[in-house]
C-alpha cells in the first residue's frame, strides 16, 4: 500500500508542475511497479490489454466524423437553423450559441471541437452585435460542455467499456441530462438578457427563406438520427455506427455541400489520427494507473471507509460530487473518468446504485470541468478565439457553471432523469 500512496503523491506533484497528464500517469505508475518489484513485462501487457475492446474502435471514427463536419462548415448551417428557432428573442445570439451546441454535440460528441467550430463563427458575430468579448467566450465555452453528454459521446464509450455497461443505454440516458444542461444555461441567458438588455434579431425571416435554411442543414441534422436510430433499432453496434457516421459525413461534405476537397480530407484524417493517438495514450496510461489501484484493492478499501464512517447515501454522493468537481478543475474529463470509474464502481454497488445513473452523474460533473478554471480546455479555446484573457472569461462563466452544478445534483439524486428513456427500450 505504501507504493500506491507514493504513486498518488508522485502523480499530484507531476500535475502541479504541469507535466502532461499521460506522462504524469505513466511516470507515477512506474513508481509503483518498480517499488512493488513487479516484472516490467506486466506493464507492457497491461498497456496492450487496455485497447483489447471492440467498442473502443468507435473513438477514432467518431473523432474523424466530427473533424469532417467541422472542416466542412457544417456549423454555419446549424447556426442559421438555430437563429431561425430563437433569433427573435432578446439575447438571441446567446440562445443561438446554446442551441447550435446541442445540434453540434449530437454530431461530434466532443466539447473542444464544439468550442472551436462554433466559437470561430459566433464569438466575432456576437461582439459585432454588442455583446462583450468575455460573455461571448463564456457562453461558448459553457455551451460546449453539452457535447460530451448528448449522444454520441466519447466519455460514454470509455465509461461503458470499463464498467461493462451498454453503450446504447448510456447514449439514451444522456439525452435528458444534455437537454437539461442546455435549458439551465438558457435560463442564465434569460436572466442576463433582461438585466443587461441584450440585443435580438429585428428583421423577420420569410417563410421561403426559412424552408431553404432548414433544407440546407437537413443532411447534417440527420446524422445524429442515423447514428442513434441505427443503434436503437439494432441495425448497427456503436462502433459500426461510428463508421457509418464517418462515411456519411465525408459523402455529404465532398459530394453534396462540396465544402471539402479530397486533398483537404487527407489533412483532416491526419489531424484526427493525431487526436486519436492523444486519446489512446491517455487511455493506456489511465488503465495502467487504475490497474495499480485495483491490484492493491484501493477501490474496495475506499468504499468500505466511506460506508463505515458516513451514515447517509446522499452524503456519500455529495462527497463524491465534490471530489469529482475538484478533479475536473485540473484534469481533462477522459483521463478523469478512466481513473475514477474503477475506484467508485465498488462503492456504487454497495450503495445499490444503477451504473447508468452513476456514469451519467460522474460524466456531467467532470465535463463541467472543461469550462472551469484554471485548466478548462474549452475556456482556453474560447480565450484564444475571442482574444480575451482567461481571468475575465473565468468570471463571466461562473453563472453557467452554477447552472451545470444544479443539473449535476438533479441527476445525482433523481435516478428517473437518466433511467427513464433507457427503460422504454428494455
């Protein structure tokens, strides 16, 4: 056990001096392996075994599909559809930002692609219309956190592969919490729009023009329907759905919208391969770290400790939420979900908590960290696009973070929010 403690201390110290998370995980884990005098070939075996899952093949294809849709300018079409829906409301562009993130999240399933694709279009537009840079960047970063919740979701794929939970059920369970995050953030916008008298779109969109806007974006809007419909009807597995999504995205981008050339497609494939490689390194390093914890039965001891010293289930869940939120402030959501899932699963079983609900409240909590200072990657992306300082954006994003926290607590303590839709398909 002493070497596990040294491993955790080493990891925290490496994080404190800003060593990249994958390397911090690997180096700290080696401290345990060498200290416990374990054969080095176990490290190699555990690294390779971390990829021994068919479902993980969905990750590179969903990443590539998202990259293709971003590169093809799909976000522009989705912005026009969103403006058609909520453009006449005070604070319209802030609402558009949130609505288009809901659409885009259902296509890419990642937050950072949401921030960059939508932010590059909407942040300059919002500033021109009279919104402050910090508010424009804050609402973009906050709304992007819906991407990893609204299916498809890379976080759900990773959690499902670790917890042995149906990916289809996780996708279904994420629908209501994702919409709740969007509605909570819209509530924040409504309050601020009335307080600061935000502008709205004055001109009306004619019926024919509205039909044209919907028609132009229809093929893009069909993509999440194709993905989820194929999975729910049992036609394809999540991995096969990712492949279908990739080819569909490439087809409409190249042959229908004609906004992507074959030459540019090769660049997109290269970039998505680099991103997939980064995710894969994190998966392998986190799996190695998690195995070291499991080998010393840390999860079971942690579960017993909490159950013995805390009487009420709601108190344990609240403590877990605080721990997850603090972790999300300093760590990306993917390595975080890989580290905490093996630790908390025994505890959830002792609490008789459905693993679907557990996965959802952990995911919603951790993705809030993507827009939480000091390390939120969506905040950094929004800061670069808006050319506004992180400090000013961090203050402006606080009301949106509070809205996310309210959703986290609702998902934690009301199981029906996550279990209702999956129960309809049992």
